[in-house]
C-alpha cells in the first residue's frame, strides 16, 4: 500500500520548514505537537515515520532533533530527486585494454548525478608511479574523470604517455607542433582522504 500525503503531513512539513528557517535547526517532538495541535506523541511519531517513508524527511533515531528536510518547500509535490550514479574506481589504466578491465576496478562509489552531470565517468586513484603534471594532485588522491576524447586549453586531463597514466594540464599553442595522445577524459573533481 502506497502512502499518500495527508493534511496532517502537510501541517507537519509546513511547521518543520518554518521552524528550520527561523531557528536553523529542527524542532522537538513536543514543539511539533504543540504547533499543529496534536497531543499524542505516538501519533506524531507515526506521522514522522510516514513522512520519512515518503522521502520528505530523514531522521536519526538516536538524536532528538535530527530531522533533515529533503524538500525545498512544504508545498513541493515531490521530494528532491535522488538520482544516484554509480562511478567505478580504477586502480590503474593500462594501454590497449578496456577501461574497466579485470583487476583495475577496485570499488564503486555512488555520487549524486547533479554533482557529476551526464555522460560516463570513472574515478582514478592516483598511484606513486602515475606521472602527475598537475601540481595540486597528489598520490593517494582520487580524481573524478568525465570520459571524453577532447580537451580545451586549461583542462586537466587523464591521458596515456608511454603507457603510463598521466594527469596533466592541457595547453595548445597555435604554431606549436602537437603530438596527439589518447585523451581518456577530463578531471572534473578531486577528493582526498585525511586519516
């Protein structure tokens, strides 16, 4: 049975949005009940559970005020779309082999699609033996790469030079001699773990 948004749900959502805008944090169960005229905390908990099942809120049951809103406004018909893209994490890239060849895939990380956009992507874990000509990228970093075979001036790209993965800034001078190398993609993001 699919739950529907009832008027009580809408009252709770409206109060949650208003309270969160004014105070900067979520109200307590008692404050929600007082605001909408509902004395039964068990009924209120049931409504909150239903709102969570419908995707309008997220809660942490271990914390009393941990209610996160997943909609922009209380009148929004649908919760935020949660389009997730699973991006493969590669340990290395070998020349002449498919990008996702066996032994190269070390993990898959889900990312919100709105952060990476359309198209095919992969994440490359930078190794000590990778040639990195981009000064801000360090061994152990993970770069998010949009697969494409072209680059524009200033792009940071992933390419193979002499069968070695190379991360570099791409520059083209009009009168310079250019040796074309296979461009595997453009770096669109980076993350680094601090442990």
